[in-house]
C-alpha cells in the first residue's frame, strides 16, 4: 500500500489509484462533473483540481487523473484551488447558462454571476464526453459522438438526424452530469435523439421498464432469452 496525506489526513492507497479515488474512499469530497467511476477518468471539466506537493515542488493537478505516489501531500481546499474552481465554474456557467446544476454548484462556491458573455442557444452540454463513452464502451452501440470543432463542437447523432443505431436505452441521458440530453416517456413511448421507442411492460407488475427494441437488441447480442428479458429486474426470480 502507498501512504499519502489528504488535507492532513493519513490515507493508504493501492498502487495505480488516483488522488480522487483515494479522497472519496476516505470521505473527502472533491467536486467534479466529468468523472464517473464506471467509465474512468476524462480530465475535461478541471473542477477536481487539487494542490499536490512532492518534495519541494507544489503544483495543481487534476485529481481524477493524477496517480498516487508514496509520501504525496494533497490539499483540496487551498486559496489557489478555490480560485481556480471558481473560475472554471464561471466559464462553465457562461457556456451553459441554462444548466441549473452548474448554477447551483457555482453559487455554493460563492459565484453569484459570471463575468463572461453567455453562449447563445439552449446550452447545457459541457462536452465532458461521458454520454459518448457510455454509449460506445458500456452499451456497445456508438449511436452518438462529438462533431465539429471549437466553440461549435457538440454531441449528437451522425448528421444531426435520427439514427437507427440507437436502441433507446437512455444510458446517455442518465449519465449526463448537467441534464443536457432530453428524454421523455409518455403513454408507453420513450422519445430520445429524434426517435420514439415503444416501451415494454413487465408481464408480472405491469410497469414500463425498457424499450422493446433495446430488449430485442440485448437478446440478439447476448444470447439471453427474450422472454426472460421481457420481465423487469424486480420481478425476475
């Protein structure tokens, strides 16, 4: 095990662990928007910056990417760290003025308004890439991706048109940290990325729980019986 300190607390860490992982394992909260434990680090939002000291060298690093080292000293709440986080939140808020989540995070950090020109349009996306990564790696579909460059870079389906590749699972919607991907369900139909998916009702409890197309895709790709998949997880024996 590796010995480090975080905010003066002695912590033990497994080789290969990141500062963020060790902090969370020890109940030390570090803000982040682009990190999800099931997908691994991205280092895009920069909210998780902390101050690390190794020997006489002190610097700011992204805690979700930085691997622990023996004797490492970590500070998560220094004045420099707080200033950088506030600036990052101002920039994110200006990019996503319609995001209630970012606005709330900013206000908790003492940022009541942003000083930069707000991006036009109904923006909530911070381009963290979690939705794309979830669709590609966790689901195995790759129905969405990042397109364009610079200030007009965005997440979407190819050519911004409804795609037959999407299975309607909603993984992108659920993992999005800022609520940027709309998904609605009404009268047994789920709508996402310009497509409507008929929902399957569990034969035991009667609740809608997944798109029929998703269950058919899962049966085809995994070999699991479709009849088994048509029963929701809560009612399966």
